C-alpha cells in the first residue's frame, strides 16, 4: 500500500504539492488524475524517493522508498519511457537493470515476451518508436515481479491494440492483489481501467473515491423524455404533471424534455396517469470526462482563447474579399538570359495588372534618355517579341 500524509513540495515560491494525503490500496487500479501542472509527476517522484518532500511523508508498505531492501523487487515504475541509453539493445537495457537488482537473467526474456518485444530485443532502443519505448518501460517495471507498480501515462504512443493490452494488464495485476497506481489524461481509458480515483488540482486533493461515486458526485443525472411527433399539447400536459410532482423540466432543441428530480418509474407513472404516450424515456449518465471537467474547471492553469487574427487580414481591394498573403510585395529581379522567364515564388502576386517591359538582349545598346511618359509599354512576357521590338 502507498500512503501519503501531509505531503508538501515547494520549489522556491511555488508550491507544487500542498498538504496531500491519500492511500493507494492493493487489489484495485487507482487512477491519478489532474490537469497539467497539478503536481502528479512531482507526487510520483516523491513516492519513489527521487524528490524529497518539503514536509510530510510518503511510504510504501509502511517504509520510505529509500529504506526498502532491494526496492526494484518490491516497486516497479514507469515515469519516463525515454530514460533509456539509446545505444543499448532492449535486452541489454533490461539485463543491466536485472543485474543491479539481483534478478535472474532469464526474467529478461520473460518480460520481453509479456510486452511483445521479443522480436526486436536485439535492436537498439534509439530506433524504437514512442509506443515501443512505452512497452520497454513497462517491461522494466515488471522485471522484479513487484507488488507495487506506478505508471505515468502508460498508453502514450500506443496503438488501439496496445492500449487494450495495457488496460487488461493493469486489471490483471490488480486482480493478483498488487497495488497499481496509474496517472493518465485519457478519461475514456480511466473509465474502463480504474476502480478508484485520486484527483488533484494545483497540488491539493480534490477527490478520493470510486469511479462510480466520482461521476455521481460531479454530474447532474437526468431523464430524457420524448412524446410522439410534434405533440405540443401532450408535451405541455406532461410538463405540468412533472412540475407538480416536484420535478424540474427543461426543453431540449430537438423537442425532447430533460427531467431532473424524479426517478424514471415516477415519470412513467405520471405519463400513464395523464394518458400521455412516450416515445422515449431514457436515463442520462455523465461520462468520467464530463465529471472530471466539472470537478477541475477551477484548477486549470492554462486556458485557450479564440484566435481573432486581428490586423493580419488586409481589407478587400476589389470587393471580392481579402487579397492573398504577399500581395503587392516586390517581385524578384528579372534574369538576364534572353527568352527565359521564372515565375514568382508561391504567394507573391504583383499588385499591378500590367506586365513588365521585355528584357533587352545582352547585345542591345542602352536606350536613349527620354521622358518616361513616351516609353511604349510591352504587353508580352520577357523574351517574347512584340510589334514594338526593333528586331
């Protein structure tokens, strides 16, 4: 079991973890949730003795991690899948960890098989994809067959098959009586994997309860009721009955009614008593994501705003909308080769509608000085003869 009591960690003036107390019990998958910057990674590092608490304590089986005898055989962890020497093969990486912890070498091939990396065991980890790196990190956590396991974003980079495998692995480990503590931002996966949730925000504990209780406590359940077609009269009749019975009724855009404060059986009885036929009477249960968003909405540090793009779009020039980017910028200089023309780079559109004068051949004499207004304008691209060309 993992137990934190008054756990606090400060970095200068910033408090990353603030008086945090919780227990992670064996036999269940405990999800560790919270927005970015809420202190999850710092908490896990303190559990593993990588950071020292400013105050408070955290123990595993009643002892700090640093005082556990042969800790890798008692605690397995995946905090950073990239924390691997890129020049080592997957097998050699695990073999070095096994030798340090006194774990038999045969165990290396066992865990490589468990995570599905036996065919690439001889490849250097620097060439691994993100998902392969995650599998190697999970193999390292399982190496000592520990009773306590911590995973930080274990499905990051995995494909759907890999995510399904991790989900089943976590539940299997918990069913064997192990303590499994999993941090993740994927609410859909936590809803399918976790039995219990610990939710923190800005370093403080927000919730410590089962997934079912968390969803129920942080969402508004309601019944969705629909009468046949456009039965406005029946809808009004039913609405009056529901309100009189103590329910709260809201109309939805598609014509259905959202009813709170009354159980489904009571709604059905009231509809039957009023001779109102129902096309739909269904319960709405919020998802874990909905409940989580509602719980943590005041603990989010980074919020996005609409991109107004103010001042980036030029006003229309001809009544047909904004001009393209780069419109009116100078064109590149004309090449001197006769009969050769290079189009402007993409996005560079000349503002003037007339073409430029044709380039004079290299042997031509410089033109006599004359007023600019008397020079004839060419209407052909450079290098193409026109009626004004003396040649």
